[in-house]
């Protein structure tokens, strides 16, 4: 059984209570970082149950049809369920300092304002006006090809995926995979088992990597290994909208 007594209160308080110094260090070192538990099993089940309520979503994507892998996902409309909206709003200000620091190291612009609403308005003004928040469903045999969630010029360099089912109980396999293209070296891969209710913060496109000449871009892609049995649902929080 999960001990969820520490999860009472608002979503924003749970996100704020994370060890952000440690998470920032993990992001700098590896390009991804696993949070402590953010959602209770019951909260996870309520989000999962939304999948069959199509009024919450603007479109459904069959991954096999588009050669993205196998499985299905749905993009939420802008009328986000409260828990999804609260998670996104709580993560943005915590990830903003990392985003700005990475941009400074790479000598890139850092266009992100203090508030998420203002940043989303900037995305819409640039022609990226469709919600990119996503609910994914995998069954046995499904997988997700390595990719990046880049939907236009307006880009936030970090995003979050939250596990909604329990590994080893609801499903087997289905590890979250990241690959990093290293300068003048072979690519490096990592695999993370995503516990129920925990979030994985990860690089959207590339991250700063120390090199002899200073900081270089470390391009990264993410995907999901083959689900061996059961079902696997995840919630994806993206901080820029889609064209």
C-alpha cells in the first residue's frame, strides 16, 4: 500500500515540497529527474478514467497509423481538468530557473516570462494555439518511438510525464527511454521505470553539456519500451502549445 498521508493539500504544495536542489542537479547531470510521489492512486485512477470521456479531448492519435510506434494518445482541449491544470501551473515556475540557466549556458534567447499564462499567450500569438497536454494509453505489445515534442518555434526546454498505473502490478515493461547524442561519441540511453503518481522531468529537445570549448548542445529524444503485459497510462505535461 502507498503511504499517501503526506499528499494531503493542494497540488501546488506537493510540487513545491519536492527537493528542487536535488532535481535540478539530476537535470543538469542526466537531462531527466524523477520526483517523489505527487498523486495518490485514487487521483491517478480518476485521471485514467478521463480517457474514455472524449469530450475532454481535441483529437486522438493512433501511433501505428502514423508510424510513431503502437498505442494511442489523446490531446486535451484547453478546458483542462483541475488536477492537470494545477500540475502544469505548479511545475512551470519551478522549471523556469532551469530553463533560463540552460539558455544562458548555450547562448540562446530565454523568452519565457514569469507567468505560464503569459507564455501560453505568446505561443498563441505565434500561431501555436492548440493544447499539447496529453493522456497516453498503452496495452501489451505497444511502444513509443524515440521522438521530441517540438510543435513550433515557441519551445519550453523541459516537460513532465506522470505515471498513472503501477509497474509490476498493472503492467510490465514500458520503461521510459531517453537517448542522448553526445559530441563525437556514441549515443547514450537510459531507462526509467515510472512509479504510479511520480513524475519524470525531462529534456524536450536538447540540454547543455560541458565540453572543451565550453557548453555544447546535447540533443535528446524520448520514447517508451514495449509493454509486455497489462495496461500503462501516463499524463504528459508540455509547457508550450502546438501549431
